[in-house]
């Protein structure tokens, strides 16, 4: 989707907050829980100056990025191999089809037992979740490579390995980046889920869970949630922008969500 | 003139579900160094199969292809191909300059860039090097593909219907461009086309193929001299006679095919 | 290659992997990693016990209900708003922002505000509606100009236009959104049940973890995988039927099928 004009979209966001404010001040919803933005935003500003909160945010974002990086390092080569060697793909696809549907959050209890509550747990789980979109996008992109591109390269005496790096990889790159964009959201969600469940872990999820207990600090819950949304929004927009900037030559892979 | 390309008793059969498809059968011809030979035949007659076999992209089921007396086995290193579908044969992620540099891997960087610039200048695209193929018109994209083939300095340039997807005006321009650069660089060219006029206008010789399975029915020399002109040459008696002759042969070739079907 | 050889190739590696897993776990004797045969045995007794009605059915029911509600809301709103340029200029960023909130973070908010026993449904609806909505909008926008002109030339009614032209044109994208949100729904079901619930698969998963019943825990994990696979396959089969008129499955639709 194209980004709408900035003024209109800002007006839209302002309206969202106005409706939220009005709903919270009227008796339509329990105002104790849905704190109005006029309370939530000052709380967010206060929290951003709080080192404990900042440490939690940094821990979450760092784990997300680390997991995403590891997932790329595993999934891109794996996707290239599976995409270019049909026998390997046939042989391993059954295992992949068996593993992929297992929601990574279902592995949280197991991971906590085996890895403990440290950052390893959330990073491992997030890698598992973030792997699939990148792997499948890389693999499918290789299926879609124009055979004429390969023939052209081969006619100029390009060897098999060189065709993989000089033709297959660049033409798959936009789809890989789309996979990375989808995986960021998954990685962030899995990291936060793990933090929600594993009491001892430092992170945004843990902070919000603690703030929510008993419903005493709902402004902090909402502030943290809004911040997480902003992080996701910024990452998504940033990667979309990167896509447009780097792959200006490509239009077909642009609209992938 | 020494022989550049020799095709001897070439045959290729594609295996298929409903019986094998015999695309090329008993094809033999030679191309001398410096010649421009046009292969003309009805659509779907196996011209592309022939070209792919010469380029080493497929291994023919029968017969041999030799380049300068050496039998072709795999993709020969001294050969370049220009395909009909320029939009799919240029790499969209590379700039025009980098597309032309693509096959020049072995050379030092500065030399690569210089050769690419030179080739682009010879097709009149010296200003377009930093653009991406998607930003160019169809005719300009095909110029880039030609420049890429020229920059590679092949002993043999194969062209598969190179001007079939551009408009008539651009086509004339590109035909004259081809005649000019092959004279300047003394390249040997084998050009496959279904257009009779084009084959006569461009070729030193015209090979007429029958419909699938393709085999040579005639090998006609073209006595139009080196200097050709889109208007004068096409109006000359020699041109008109030759064109009629090729058309006659092609019609005959397809009549045989029709008769077989009945 | 013969069909038999293909099937052999496909399953041989899987069989070898399971055999290796069995061997390795037997050899290691690590209680955290029980052999697959033990897991299968436990699964057989667990899945088909009263737990089916006590935990599997209620949790899965809530998930499917939430997803269906989100789908209905998302498609209806998306079709309505997608054809209006100004509406999306104002609301596009709002929807994208809402979708960017990591869905599991909704759990603490809804637990506190709605209560632990009833928070699953609103959490799932709120978490899954955005992908459907945004994909529907995208699809509704993609009606090509020729179809718009054709519809105007034939003076189609508003209903005919919406149901006969816009909805089918948007269908491939809608399905991509539905599959994405189905996988989110499964994740949210598990997270919600892990954090707090009286029943459900996630609830049983936590119980098994606290009691150190490792085979049971593995059996529940496998069940979640089976459910994820089953729902995705069913939706895909339905999609193939509904989109049989489409020339082929685009890369786009396939790549969106991979939720976490």
C-alpha cells in the first residue's frame, strides 16, 4: 500500500486520539482501564526518561534485531539451497511442513525449561518464528526467476555458482527483504510474548505485565503498548522505504504485505 | 575466408508426454568468418532450438556443432547471444553500464568500464549508462542488449529474432545499426528471423528452413553489396527478386507440411 | 521420475529424521527430550481423553469465533473503505499503526480491563482484524480501470458493483490476509491461555510444564502444530475452490501464507 499524504494521515491519527480521549472521558468504557491519551502521553514521556523502562525497551529491541539477524543468516542460504536443488527440496519439505505450523509461542514453556529465563530463550524462539517468511520468500523467489535471465548469463559463459550469486540472488533480493519485513513483526511479537510469560526476563513485555497487575498502572500499560506499536510501525515503514530506495528497478514485489 | 561455424547433421528431439517432438532434423550448413548469415523460416519451425544448440544451452540429440573446427560441448566462451525478449534478457537490477559489463568478468575494473562505455557509444547510448533498463524504451533496451554482446567481442554473435518486438521505425534503425557495427568490428553474425525482408536486407547469405522438423531447403547468396539503404536497397530489383524467391521457398516448405497433415 | 520414487524421496528423509530423533533421545535419556514414540503414546491418550471437551474444544472454539468475527469486520470495512481514496488517506496510517502493535501485548491490557475469563475473544478479534482489513483495502483498490469502466457502461447497481466486481477482485488479497490472521489467532490463543486462563491447550501446556510432565508438554506442542497445519490446509483448499478462476497462485498470495 502506498503511504498516504502526510497531513491527511496525521489528521487521521489525531482523530484516533480524539475519539480515544472522548471515549475515555465519557462513561462509554471503563475509564479506569482505558486511560485517555492526555494521561498516557505524559506517562510515555516520563517513562522515556526512566532508565529502568529504557533498559527494558533496549533489551526487547536488541533481542528482536539479534534474532532477525540470525534468522537471515540461516534462512537465506537455506532458501537458496532449497530453491535451486529440487531433490533437496523434495527430501526436506516434509520436515519443514511439519515444523512450520508449530507456533513459536507454543515452545515458550519448553524453552524456559531448557534454556532458563535469560535472553537466550527469547532470541532462540524469535529466530524460530522469524525463519519461515524469509526462508519461503527466498525459495519462492528462486522459483520465479526468469529462465531467460539464467540463459543469458549462461550464454555469456557464467558458471553455475556464479549464476546463483550474480543472477539468482539479486533477482530474489526484493522478496527476501519483504520476508525480512514480515519477520521483524514476528520477531518482536515472539520476544514480547516470551517476556510476558517468563517473569524474570528484562524487557518491555515484562514491564507491561508488571504494570498491568491489579490494573493499578494502566497508563503505563497503554504507554508501553503505544511505544511498541510505534517501534513496529517505524521498522515497517523503514524497511518499506529501504525497499523502494534499493529496489527502485523492481515494481512487482513492492506491494507484498 | 576460414570457416567459423560448422553445423553437421544436427537433429534435436524433445521428449514429450504425447510422443516425442522432432524440432530439428538433419541440419547442415557453415558460416565463414566475417559473414552475416540470416536463417529464415516459418514461426515454430525449430529456429530457436537450432540457436540454443549452437549456443551450447541444449545438447542436440544428433549431429555436431563446431566453432573454428572445435566441437562445441557446453557453452563456448567466444560467443554472445541477443534474444528477442530484451526486457527479460537484461538484468533489471543492474544499471545499463553494469548490464554491459556483466559478461566481462575476467577483465580489470577500469578496462571493463571502458569497454562497456565504448560499446554503449557505438549503439548511440553513451548517456544512458547510469539508468536502469526499466527506464528505457524497448528499442533502447535492445540497443543495450546489442552493446552487451558487442562489448564481449565474440567470435560469433547469435541473434534470435532480435528486432521482432520493436516498432517498425526502430526496427529499421536497429537493422542499420547492426550492419554498421558488424562492418566496424568485423563480427561474424548468425541471425534467426521469421521476416523475409529482414533476412534479405541484412544477410550476406539467407538460409531457408522448412517447417518443424527444421532442415535447410535453400542456401541463397545475397548480391546486394556491402552498402545497403532501407529505401533504395529494398526497392532494387535484386532485392525484390530475392524476396520473392525466399517467399516462394517458404510457401513451398509449408505446402509440404500441409500435404503431410492431410 | 516415477510417482513412487517421488513419494519415497519425500518421506524417506522424514522417516530418517524421526528415527534419528528417536535414537538420539533414547541414547541421551534427557528427561526434557523424550523420544517421539513416548510423545506419540502420550498424545494418543491425552488428545482423546475428556481433555478434548475440557480444553481443546473451548480454546479452539474461542479462537475460530474470534477469527471469524475479525474476518467479517475486516472484509466489510475494507470493501467499504478501500474504494474511497480520501477515507484511506486519513485512516491508512491509523490502521497500519494498529497492526504494528505486537498482538501479544494486547493480552495484559485485556486481562486487566475485561478480566481473565473473558479476555481471549476480544484479544483475538482485536489482534487479527488489521491484517484482514488492510489486505481487503489493498485488494479493493486493485480493481483495474477497465473493469471500473465496464461496470459504469453497464450501469451496475451499487450492490452488483460491490459484490460482483470489487469483492471478487479483492478475493486473492483477502485470502492472503485471512491466512495471516489465522496464524496470528493461533498465536494469540496460546499466549492468552499461557498468561491466564481456566482452560485451553495453552493452559494445559503450562500445567504440564509446572508438573514437569515433559511427554505431555511435547504432546500439546505437537497438537498445536497439527492444528496450525490443519487450519491452514483447510483454508487453502477453500481458497483454491473460491479462486479457481484465477490463472495461477501468485507469489504474493503464497508468501503471505507464512505467519510465525
